[in-house]
C-alpha cells in the first residue's frame, strides 16, 4: 500500500497531538499495511506506546475506536491503494470469473451512476459556483497533467471557441508552467487532478495561489491536496472495476463548465462562435453531411 486512507487527516492534525499520539500517528503513516494486518496490541508495541494510545488516536481523528482505523486500511488493501499492477490483478480475476460482457456492463453502469450523481443539488452548487468564479476571470489558465490532461485541455479548447481568455498550461519542452508567471489576481487557474496526484500539478497550483490567483479544482476528495486551498472545488468519483481510475465524470464536468461559461459570455461568445464557424468553412475542415434524399 503506497499510502493509507487516513494519511491526509493525520498529517493535518499531527501538530496538535501529544508526543505519545504523534508516535502512534507516525506508526500508522509509516506502516499502512501493518495497520490492516496486525493486532492493535502488536502495533502499539512496535510504535512504542500503550494500546490505549492507539484508541485515543482513533478518537482524536473522530472515530469510535482503533478497529475503525484497521477496517479502513483493510478495505484499502482489498480494493484501493495498491497501485496499478495490484488493481490490474484484481480486474483480471474479476474478468475471468464474470466475463468480458459483465465487466464492460459493470464499468458503464458505474460511470453512468457517477455522472448522474453530479446532477444532485450539492454537486450542482459546486459546479455553478466554479463556473461563476471562472466567468469573472480576466483570463483562465487550464492545468491537468498525465490522466487529467484531457480534462483541462477539453475545457481550454471549448473556451477558445467562445473567446480569447483561455491559456493551456501544457508541458511541451518543459515550459508548461511558464505562462502562469504573467497571471494576476484577476485571473483564475482551473486545475484537474485525481489520485494518484501528480506532484508538479500541486506545486504549480500552490504557486498560483500564493500569488493571489484563485484556484478552481476538479478533484476526487475533500481531503485532496487541491481541495485544501482551492477557492472552488468540484468533486468527482474515480472508483470503478477497472485497474485504471475512471476520468469520465471529470470529463463531463469540463463539458458542463464549458457550456455554462458560453452562456455567461453572452453576445460576445456568439460572435466568437460565428467567426469560428466561418474559419472552419474557409478551410473546409468538416465533411459535408450525407445527402439523405433518394
């Protein structure tokens, strides 16, 4: 296991712990697999504390007892943070038992449910709040690396159709972050990042926030690194039966944000789209529709 499910809250609460609680917390952070497998007494012995300290740690984190911590870490081992290779093994077994059709159906049903939940009131509030923040920006910088790149790029592409206020921070020749150097407090950085979080993404977002640039995040958890300082956060689910985390809900959010921003753009956005249509026609970009007449 690369990291435990309670790593973020433990780190956040660490400075406020007593020395004994810190010793127990450090053990949990450093030995996440042992937390799932060993008894509480054995863990306490290895951490150099009394068993009661492990219970106090759980309560300090808002849990009823240490068994709750062990259950969380055991669940993470079964289907969570075991890396792509570990998840691929679980998927292969599931696929062998159920068949290709069943796995495909399970994935599509899961993705459909995740996207449907984005239409629930709390998620809609987050999306609308993010769109409002983006609409007020002088310029929108879009950032997404590795699996999240397509999310940021798609939104940036939509924005180029309705105006000239979008800048994509891509990584060509290692210059991806350079453009953020000219951003001001009137601008907004739209960032997409899900577990496993890409270090450069978080560092660029932290740099922007330190300069007074608002950050709008598309991420997967209330305790995700971006959620700790973003001005607006949209949460998307990434769970699924595949070895690879699903990006479809995040992609759907990008499309919704693009549409909402086009609506905020009013007549200027319409004029920009007209100019774009004319350009496409001039270059004969698209195939003509089939003639359906017989």
